[in-house]
């Protein structure tokens, strides 16, 4: 409960959860609730439910496929990869509320504003170095070799890191920033007692978030040395999988699509030529989080990656993730140049505009790419191509898309359309059987606790875990039981065998004692989003049952006590008993 309760309730009332989620995934009405495809995992059918309420502050969501659940604050935490205070502040900024300074539970506030100031100061240092005496080599590279004007350099805030081990570090320390702060944002490295500049002898590209904060940097060498690019690692204010280079500019584009490139210079070249909708990932292949981020702004993306093997793999991955995020994909084939930067230099902006017009849809692109591996004049090769194409069409495509491209496949291979339909149907049935078998295995693994990262104790105490979740579910439905003397006499955090359930119970009791309310947002201040999702899942399961009375709760507590007695009773096996004692000790330490 890092913020006053009345502030949190008002914040959730003002924040429209449906609008918040609709910016990431499409929702459809289902009775009094809304459903859609989950933004946290790839699925074909919607198992993600938004529960509406007459009280806007009580609106919440839950995915019956992956178990993610929460409210508006939790959603911002998960989608923007923020901690609780930062998510509250981000949501407050959206709805125009001032964040109070009051904090409770002794929570230490991460001073994000100071880290933003440090990055901004570093960006000014790099830019001033670029246009000064020590930056001549960098300025010559950007203006003469890459053809950038000073206006473009200023627009993107480009800079130069001098070939020095401590020049930036010393300059920032003089401004009052500490070595620990410099290391924390990847501007400096530490080896023993020695702190050194992380970026040296590189032209610098500041990375700016959607709020205008400088959150990280990319540095490029000006020769053939390696690594060609050095990018900031993840920090407290930067998660590379959550951001895109130049999206701060591209989000305001008048075009209806974004262009994905591989490098900073490609993006700058396209912006310079008038294509201000160009963005780039940050040293990694596209991530699911970036695909969902894109969906907030556009419904279509052009992929303009290099034609080498790495570029083709990146294209295939991007198609998969963007399609899963319900974003249309078209693939640009750059001919006569190695990348968009070189293409525009050689042929101009009008020629690139034609590339956009001629871009393949993702299925046509996949057909062309696949066909390169086969000689369709040879019957055996045509058969192999037809089988491979049918396998491909079993992917995440609609029935209409499959029918259109089956007809195209019939033309290419001269195989009867009905035969191709049968082949496709056979492959689909085989895949459905494999999916069902895999899902059954996953259900069995989940029941046994195998691979449960939220509750690693489930595998050790499977029966107790089920009872404990039912107890938590009833308590979430009836928080007044937490203050009941009869319940308090038999139930405490030490009652639970699973450490995560013990933590959850303690948090629920503490929050209810201080606020007389058990709200998702208040729990999110002290529990992780995954732990909150666990409690929500337990609550939803109990809601389906008619009797969630105190008598049922006490019966469950009694059954848990019996299981615990069996777990702690001497077995007669000295080694096993010692191991039990050791495990109990470890569990207490974790709590």
C-alpha cells in the first residue's frame, strides 16, 4: 500500500480498464463482461475476460488460459514492465491525477526521475562532444559518410563518446551523480574498484520513451571493429523488449502503418526521406511486448529487414509475433541495395514509396521464400513444395486465407484443389491431436506442480496446495473472515505449507487490517503480479461454488491441518526426518 487508499480507488475509477486493454487486444461483449485474445500469451481463441462492474474501481481481468489476472494498475505493470510505484505514476499521468508523496510499509522509492536526469545529462555530454573539437571524427562520419545534416543530427540528439576510459564518468560525477548511478544505467562499468566509461569511440544514439525521457543509448563504431553496435543493457528505466527506437516520433505519423528496420541508421535515413513512421528494435529480434506495443498505434506493419539469413529469420519471427498480436504484416523486398539507407541514397524516396506499394502480404512472401528451395519443373520437387506449403498454411491463418492460397498453390503445382484441401485437412487433424496431447500433458504437469514458477512448493505438497488455494479464494470473496476471532484462532501464515500461499495470506490480512478492504491494487503494492493472479484464480474458482461460508473455510483449514500433521510427523526414517526439518527451516527463511 505504497499510496493512500482513497487515491488508489479514485485512480482506478478514472482509469478505464476496457479502453486500456482495448489498446492492446480487441475485446468483444460476452454478457455483462468482455472477452478477447490474451495479450500475455499467444492464443487463437479468446480466453481473456474483463469483468465489468458498476463500480469502475472494481473492474478487473483474468485469463483462463495462462492465469494472468489483475486490475488497471497490474495491467500497466505487466504490459509496460514497471514496478508498482512506477505503474501507479504512469497511470496517474494518463488520467491527469497528481501523485501524492505519502508512502507506507517503509517502501523504498526508486528515484526514476534522477535516472532520467542522468541519461539526459549524458546525452547532452555526447552531443556537445560531437560538435566540439573531440568529436570531429564522429561528425565527419555522420555528415560526410552517412549524409546527415546538422538538423537531422539535432532532431535525433546524436552524439559522440570520446575514446576515453573516464571522460563521461568524471563529467557526470562533477554534476553530482554517483558511480553507482552511472553503473545502474549502463553508462559505466565496474571492474574491481575501477569504474570506466561503457561507451568509447562511438557515435551515440539516445533512445527515448513515449513520454520523452531518454532511457538508454546505442553506440555504433565508425569502422569494421566489433561489436558494431553496443546497446544499453536492461536497467531500472529501460527494458529493451518493451521499447522501439524512434517510436516517440513515429507514434505521431499520419501514415497508417509502421516500418520496421534493423538499425538506427536505417530509421534515420527513412525519417530523413519523409518516412517518419520507421522504427527499429533495440539489438534484439522483435518481442511479443513490442508487437503488442505496436498494436496500440497501427494495425499494419511493413518489415524491411536485410536479405541475409539473419534478416530472413528476423522477418519470420516478426511475422509470427505481429500476426499473433492481430497486426497485418507486409514484407518489403529491397532490391539493388543492402538496406533501406543505401536504397534511398541510390534511388530516392519515390522508389522506396513504390517498394511499399509492391510489398508482399506475409503469406505471399512465405510462398515466394519457400518456392526458392524447389524446382517446380520437376514432379517430385513440386510434390515436396506442395507438402511444405500445406504445412505452412496450417499456421495461424484464417479459413479464408487458407482457401485463397490453396487456390494459388494449385496454380503453381498443377495439383487438383480438392487433393490439396484433403492434404491440408489431414495435417490439421494431426496437429490438433498433437495439441490436445500436449495440453493434456501440461494439465497433468500443472496438477502435479511440475514447472510451477509461482508456487514451486506445489510439486512437494500437491494436495495441500489445492486446499490452500481454496482457502485464499474464500478469503478474497469474504475478507471479513480475516477479522473473525474463530478463523484467527486456527489460521495464520504459519498454517500454510506453500510459501507463496503463506505470503499471500499475510499480505491479505495486513491489507485488510489497515484498509478494511481487500482490493487488487492494494495487494499489488506488496505482492508480485503473478502472486496476485494466483489469488484471483483461486477466487474465481470458488465463485463457481455455491457454498463459501465460514463453516466451509474452517473445514478446509481443518483438512489442511491434518495434511500438515502427516507432513511433519516422524517417519521412522532418520534421514527423511532430517530432510523435512531442513525443508521447514528453509521455508521459514523464505517467509
